[in-house]
C-alpha cells in the first residue's frame, strides 16, 4: 500500500472528482470502467496509462480545471504481491473549523445596553500561501460565524472594524489538523470620547459652590 503523496497528481484528481464527488469508483457503467482503466498501470511502470489520448480527452472533458483535491482527502494505491491486479482507494477525513469571540477590555463602559457593539467587525482567514479562504463576521455580541476549512496552516487577522473600536493588528496563526476546532479569543479596548463641562452661575455670589456631575451611558450605568 502506498499513499499518493501529491494531491495535484492527475490520478488523485480523477479519484476525487469522479470517484468521490461523482461516485463512479467501483461502478460498472461506462465512466466507472473508464475510471478503473485510467487508474491502473503496468507493474513497474507508473507513468503509462492503458487509455488512448482520445479516451483520456473524452474521459476528462467534463472535469473542471479548477478541481482541487482537499488535503484531508487521501488516495491509496494497492499492489498485491500474489496477483496482477492493482487497486485504488480513498479516505476523506473530517474538516477543521475556526470561530472567534471578541470581548471588550472595558466592560464597564461597554455594558449591555450601551451604544457599543461589535457588529460588522470582520476577520479574514488566509491559507499558508496568503490566499483568502473565508471571513469571520462579528455579531453585536462579538461572536462570529464558524468556517469549515481543509487541514493546513492558517492566519486570521482583523481587516474591518466599526466606529466603536480601532482596527486590531494582531494576527493569529495555527496549523489545523483533521477534526480540529480553533476557538479564537480577541479582546480590544473601545474608543473613548472626551467630555468637557463648564458651569456658570447667574447673579452675584461671593461664597464657594460645589457641583457634582454623574456621567452615565445610554443604559443609565454610571461611568464616572
């Protein structure tokens, strides 16, 4: 038994697309028999296919050029020592997932009912080659959607903020294995404004006066 190491190998693409997605592997219809022939080769010669150029062209004409074999899809070649038959097999492992929860570093100012919200803050997910593979978008609570990913190395960073928080430049990187769930926790300080109060008194008064001001948010929670 030998694993086909490179998932860009045309045999792996054939097994994935026609065998796994289309379900032709092991079938006795035309596509199934062509697939069996295309995936066999002479003992000791792993480059020659027993198909003519015309048959290969006919076989793969409806396979999109964009077909990509997931890293979690594993192909195997079986070559018995007591026979001439060769066999192919495959296994699709569970995907990985990533989600994010954003919280405030100033929970007093951003208490429930205040105008502060995490809504529409976005994090972009990149693969090991820097290609965008998905987006995590915060709800008002700070919780995002969950992305399903192939196994591999990923980087997550904030790419869009809202009026209540500054853009966070921190990056999160992790190598995900089959079945992993990556729960990211991010915490930011809200952007704060300034309040200046000037008190004047009408009329003549020679003594001193003391005034107390209470600052509250829209939820009537005392700030200062």
